[in-house]
């Protein structure tokens, strides 16, 4: 049974090996080298068992480790069990959710066991494990795997980035003529492409964020979680999730602007809906009051629009960056978010499982207060491109 589980990325293997060997010379059993797992053993089971059995979790943070779902998952388990001892293998700040835990600087450590940083680490290990037994560890049998390759299962929920679709640069006529707040129809031009989530953010994705930050999970109202779109997330919740995902992955996640959303939804169409003007075809593309059975549904079950985006109509309303603008007079023409207007109200688009076909129209607009939560409302994310 290992005393210590060492988590790192393969690019930091040399530093991890020096550390594991130094700890083993102190008398502790360290689980670190997956190459010693025997042929026929299930790698994920071996790693899961080692994590369950260890009484000390050491993580080596570096630029690449900060972006690794596997290191994040393993470190989060150590944090939850209060056995995490974080180190810096490179001069980078740990991910934001781990910064409240003191991290020892091992950037310049080259295996010196008399060094202050290694002695400080050993002191912390002893606090968790007590004095090591005096033995000479059999190298292959005691060195066991964590080079952060396969995903950890269930207990270690890992960050999953939303699947993104590149939306090409171009121009379109934004707005409609059925309601005053859709007017005037005006031209918006996108000088460069951007990315938009292929699906709304799901409970699977959002629940990891809640688990890793300690925030409350949204109520699913008995409709189901998993790959269903997250609901009961306010505009502020969506902004916080996007900021956490930016910090976690290094990718520029954010909420889309209203212009980006309508441009991506229409995907070149000028009809009432992205599939044309025939509302009777909505059943092929959207979950709404006539076919949803009063519940949300897993994302991606209905046909995509021409850009490959699913659930742009129905299932859940989607929060956008913009404040409420009663008319389009003076709205930006470059696709950016409207930062004026009523900042207390934030834009919603797309309609939901509860709504009639009129609310699924590409130009239809609604809004809610930034703190409002509802079983009808979710969101999807966007990204800037260089």
C-alpha cells in the first residue's frame, strides 16, 4: 500500500522521479511510475486504488500541469481528503482554487535531500504519515503509476471543456419586424471568426465547477442532470463559471454577445427560424411546449443548424453578455456586446422547453435580472480567436 501518491504531467517526469526516489530513501512508499504496472493490469483501476489507499497526495504544479484535467482531479481529491501537499515544479501560480493552500517552491530543486525545501516537505509528510518505516523499498514493486494519462473515475470528476464550433467572419441583417424591440433591422459585421459552444453547458460540465469551487450545485428540479443543459444558473453564475474555466484551462471563455448569438443561430438564414419560415418543422430542431413533455432533454438530440450548433432554439433560454436594450437604435455594428442600456437586465435568447414556436424565432428577444434563476434558463460559452 503506497504512503504517498505523486501527481504530475509526463513533461515533468525527471523532477518527479528525483522527488520520488528521495522520498523513498527516507523510507516512504511512493506511487509514481506507471511504467511499472504489470501487463494485463487495468491502468485506471490501479491508479484509483492507489489514490484510495494513499495517506498523502503530492502534486507538482507547472505550466502544463495547471492545464491537465488529470492533475486537477487528483489534486482535488487530495484537497477534499485534507492530505494535499502542493509543490511548484515551475515558477507558476497554482490554479486559483488551490491557492489558499501553501505551496512549496521546488523550481530549482535538483535532488538535494539536505535542502530547506525538501526538509520542509518531509516535515509536512511526517505530519500526515508519522515517521517512515525503515526499509529499502523494492524499486519496481513500490513505484506505481500516475503520469496523468487516463481519466480518474467518479470520485474525481474532471474538467471537461465545452466542444466549440468556429463561426466564420461575415455580415448579417440582425433583428426582425414582429416586435418593436427587434427593430430596426441593421447590418452587423464580424471582421474575424469566433468560437461558440456546440451545445449549451451541461450539468456534467457545470457540476465539476461547483465541486471544485465549493459552490452550491444548481437545482435540477427533478428534470435530470448529466448531459441535460444546466438550469437554475443565473447570469452571474454563468459569468463566474466562464471566469473559472478561463483560469483552469487558459482558454478565453466568455458569454457570447447578443449579435454573436443571432449571427451564429441564423447561420446564413433570413427566415423566421434558422430552418426557414415553417414553424411546423420546429419538432426536428427544438424542444418546446409541443414535444418536450415539460422537461429538459439531453443536448444534441435534435438536428443542428447549418453551422453545426445544437439546441439554439428551445430546450433552455441562454444568457448573453449584453444589458437589455429596448431598441437596436445605437447598437454596436461590429458584433460586440451592448454595454449600455439597462445593466440590471441581461439578454436571453433561444426559447425553452416551455415556450411556443414564436419564442424560438431567431430574432426573438427576452431578458432577466442578473441574479435570476429558473428551470427554463441555461447558457452556452463563446471564445475569441486570435
